[in-house]
């Protein structure tokens, strides 16, 4: 300040140089303060209300703006003239400007250069910071995604733990089941041993039963023998030609003219045809054909097995006919509706179209062909429309029947082929016929199991056909509908 006073010499008593300099310094300071940009206070208040991150961003933007605006430092100041001092003030300003420029120009230029470098670096640093912030934001986003994935994995881990717990429980259940299975195996073994013991006992029971059956058969045979003797005695004494009132029982039995007597067919059937229970079960198959029929005739009813089945099914208008007196007497003893008469005679005396169904089992093999045809004709005439006619007989296509059943009965005359029987029935007027095969033979020819025979399949196929020929169905039935 002293230097300035020395340079500027003002020779006037009315001018107070010291006061003027102070006034100039004051104005220069005010001018400088006005040119420098400071942050807005209101904006700073708004920034305080933001979050920390937003606050830092806004402050740094304002700082950069202030730095970029004020980095240049200049020695030039525009001094305005004053009305009071006039030209003196203008002169002083010019002098001061030259003096100040000489003093501060170089430092101001250096300061400006420094400020420009600092500002440039700050701008570059700000750009770098923004890039880093962008990367940080991206990393935060990835971090959030990773956190979400971690949470999902944690949730899956919880689910897996629950499943593992379930698996552990299943293993425990499996162990319990294995224990129960082991216990059951032990029980089965105990039960198997008990079954073996029971089988042994049953074997002894069956052996005793067989012995009892043998005894029963012997008793039955003895009973049949006695029945035959009684029957012969009855028929002998009923024969008027052999009874004269004076002949004794011994004379009647020894009479040579009394030798033409038939066999006891009732006893024969009891022995060789099978029990009534077995025959009933075989004939039960035919009931379905008479389901909606009422007036039914059983030709050759024998012991009345089929009559009994019909009555058990609620059929009341049924009748059995037979020419064997013993059979008729047996049926009457069992309160079955029967009549001692031959088929031709009975059919000729009843009205046409009066029967709903006719059943004839194991009869045609006892007849001549002409008798068979005559009976079929009469049955057709006596049946109502939609009436059913069933004929059952021995099946000659099964060769074993000739050795086991057909020639066993001396009253059998001719075996009839199923196709022949079907033909006879069709040619007498029946339009709808069906052949049914029954009573499969229990025996069969075994198949060969060998890998050394090339054509083993052909051989076994031949054996199968041979087995069917020898051990096939022993009976057949033709079911006809009028």
C-alpha cells in the first residue's frame, strides 16, 4: 500500500487519497464477490433432505459446476465512474489497473493454468467415478440377483432337507416292513409245518375214508345183489304162467321156462353210470335252454335227475316217461311225476303243438335208426313254435367211450355220430340246431419235452390231435329249436 502511495502523487488539498483507496478496495472486493459463483443455499437445504447417496451426487455436481465456472483468474476489473468524483476516479482506476496488471498478471496466469489442470483432472476423475458408480450399480444388481439365487437355493435346501427327512422316515418304515416280512416268513414256515402235519393227518383220514368207501361199496354191492334176487322173485311169482297155486318157490326158480328175464338195469346204472348227484351236475347245463318253458317232457327219465332239476327251478308242468318199471318205481318213491309208457305211444296220444320242450338223454343209442327218426318226427309235431328239443348221447368221436362205456351196456345198439344226429333232426323240420360237446375225459397224452428232436412241434401237435381223438369229450348234445 505504501508503494502505491509513492507511485501516485496527487497534489490537491480537497482529495483524500487514503479514503479513495479504501473505497476502491471495498468496491473491488464487492465486485470480486459478485463474480464468484457459490452454491445455492436453498438447493443445499433440499440436498440435506435427500438420501446420502443422492446428497453426495448432487453436491459433487454443484462443486464441479462451480469449479468449471470459476477456474479462470483475471486481473481485469471494470471500475465504474462515480458521479461524485468524476474524472479523478476514472484516472485513478486506469492507473490502478496498469499497476495491478503488472503485479498480479503472471501469478494470475499461473493460477489459471493450475486451476485449468486441476479442473480437467477433476472432470476426468468425475467421469471415472461415474463409470465406477455405474459398474458398482451393475455389480449391486448382480449381487441382488445372486442373493435371490442364494435365497432360492436356501429354500431348495430346506425342501431337500424335508425330503431327506421323509426318505429317512421311509427307510424306517422299510425297516419295519422288513421286520414284519421276516416275522411273516417265520409264521409262514410255522404254518407250512402245520400244513404238512395237517396233510399227514388228512392222508390218514383219506385212507380211512377209502376203507369206509370200500366197505360201503361192498355193502352196496351186497344190497344190489339182494335187490336183484328180490326183483327176480317178485317177477317170477307175478308170472301167471309159472304159478299154479301148488308150485313151491323152489319149483318156480328151477323152472326151465322161466329163464327169459332181463337184467336189473336200475342196479346197473347205479354201478356204472354214476350217482344221481354226478348226473344232476352234468345235466344242469341244459336248464338254460328251458328257462322260459313250462310244459316239458323227459323221455327216458331214468332215476329222474333232470325232472328233479326242473322242479327245483320252479317248473310244475313236467312229466317223465320210461319203460323200465324199476326206474318208474324209484321216481314215484321220490314223488316225481312219471309214467310207465314208451315214447311213441305217449307222443301219439297227446295233442300237436302242446309241448314247450322235450329232453331225451342217453336214449337214442338204445334204439334202431327207424325208431329214432319216428321219435324225432313225433317230437316236432308235438312241440309248440319256438319249442326246444335236446338229444344227448355218447360221442363216438372219442374212441375211449367204446372201451369204457358204449360196450359196457349190452342194451346199446348203435353209436350215432353227432353230424348224423344233427342231420336227422334238421331233415325232420328243425331249422335251428347246435351241437354241444360235454364230459371231457380226464386222461390225455402228454407232450414231449426234448431239444434233440428237430420237428418237436409237429410231433407234439400230432400227439395233441391223437389225445383229442382218444381222450376227447365223451358225450354230445344236439340242441334244436322249432
